[in-house]
C-alpha cells in the first residue's frame, strides 16, 4: 500500500491557515497585556488569562470604531478572526470589535493597593526628600544583564558627571523581583558616603513590571535612609514604587540626566562667572583702555587730517586771492586790457580801412573830400592808399 508524500512546510502552513480561517469570527475574552500603538494607527497587544496568551492586531480602519481607551490590564470581550502567518509561523487574532469586560485582575490589585497605601499617607509629598544637587556617590539597583546599566552610565559620561556610580545587581522581573530589589536597597544604603539610590529597569508589560508594585518593596523604598529615584519602564509606565520614591524619572536614562543636571548647571554658572571675571580683570580693562586709546588716536588723526586739509584748501584760496590782487597781477590785467583796446583802436583806425581797399581823397591843399560833389572836372586830387599816395584829376 503506497504511503503519501510528506508535506512541505509551505503546504503545512496552507493546511493550518485553512483550518484557522475555517473558524470564522470567534468571540474571546481576556486581559490586554503589552499594549502598543504605532504612528500608522495600528494597535498591537496580547490577550491573556492565567494559563495562556495570544497575539492580537487591531488595524487602524477598525480601531476608529473602538470607543474605549485601550491599556494594559483592561479585560475585554472581542470578536476576531484567527490568522496564521506562514512566513513567521505566528498565529494571531485580527480584531473586528471589542468592548470592556471589566478591569483585569492585575489592574484591580494595583488600584486597590494604591488606594490602601495612599490612605496610610505613604505617598504624601511631605515625606519626599529633596535630592542632593551634586551627588558624588550613586547606586543603581537594577539588572546587570541588558542595556539599561550601559545606557545609564553612558549618559553620565556624556554629560561630564564626576562621581562614583555603583551597580547593585538585582532581579527586576518575576516572583523573585521584590525580595531581590529590597536586598539591593539594603546593600545600596550600606555603601559608604552614598548620596542617592536609583531603582529601575527598562520597559515592559504590566506583568513584567509587576514586581515594583509589591507592597513590601514599596514600603522599603519609602523607608530607605537615602533618597530614592524610581526609574521603572518607559514614560507611560507607572508603578507604586514611583509614588513611594522621592522622585520619579520617566526612564533610567532620564534618571541619569537628573543626576548630572546639578553639575551641568554648576559648570555653566562657572563658565559665566569666568567670562565675567575675565571681562572685569585688570588685563581685560587694560586691553579695553588700549582699544579706547587706539580709537581716540584714530579719531584725533582723522580730525587732524581733515583740519589740515581744510586749512590747506583755505590757504590755497587765499593764495589765489592774493595773487589776483597783487600789483603785478593787476598790472598784467591792465596791460592785457590796454592790448585789447589797442587792437580795437587799431582795427578802427584809417590804416585798417585803407587796408581793406578804401582810399582817402584830398584836394591839392590837403583838404579831405568826403562827398562826390567835391570832385569836379579838372580838379587836382591826391589819393592816399594803404601802400602809398597817387595824384588824380577829377572828371
């Protein structure tokens, strides 16, 4: 009897996908955990109960119909289709709709303990101590595994913080977390010269951070002999340790920024004071006076040059006036005028007229005949030309 050929992985994926798609739309109840949203508008989270959990996707086009704000710890009833994605081998629920089914167990515990401890006055502002402005010795109670410790110390180094920071290893997740962190707090308080303690870890789901909601740990944070910064999770994560601590930092790196801020501000003030001292130092004043003297000298030199140039111009004008009014100059002007008059007289004289072709007619006795009637027939005449004289007889 022939045996069937083995299925390929792709064929198995298709079989599984066919089976889960055959379920159609199902209704399932559970508690939201690890909730995240992205700029695309899609929502990702897990739906869990005490025994199991499954990944869920709520796409943006469906999310617009959801009226309740989603968050970790919220218990919901949702309608969804089961999907199997072969490339990742991942089974997930594609959400069609959901509605609240009441608060999740963890969130109920959180709110109940918060109310209890708040009623005791454990979170009163009057109990919170101011942080030292310039802490020199700091302890960080956190896991020695992962990037949190590295990122924390890198920020301190980058900001130029000078001091000693101790890593106090502790388990920051799971059932052993509270006892481990409490022991870490005791060790940190025992460090000689300790100024400040940071308790924290990176982000995670509500379950991941649940150890920091433990009542014994919360009371230990409040009872610490040294001021405590709680730096648990990300900006949106809140734990009861945040309420009990002397200061909450949104993230562990934000705690490092806070620790370094005092020295950063001090260095800035020192730089400003140094600049101010330099500005008022004898050397700076001398340099300022030298600059003022240079400016005055340049201004004086410029003014003197302008004054001398003006005097030179004025002297030049006076020299011209003196030359114009001097006897020699006046004699020259008079001589020029006489020459001009001489030329005019010369051009008006009879010689000039004769040169142009005219002649003077005189009688024998030398009398000038100026009209034609004075010239009679047979009268002896004497004609004067430009180049000489000649006799003539009237006719």
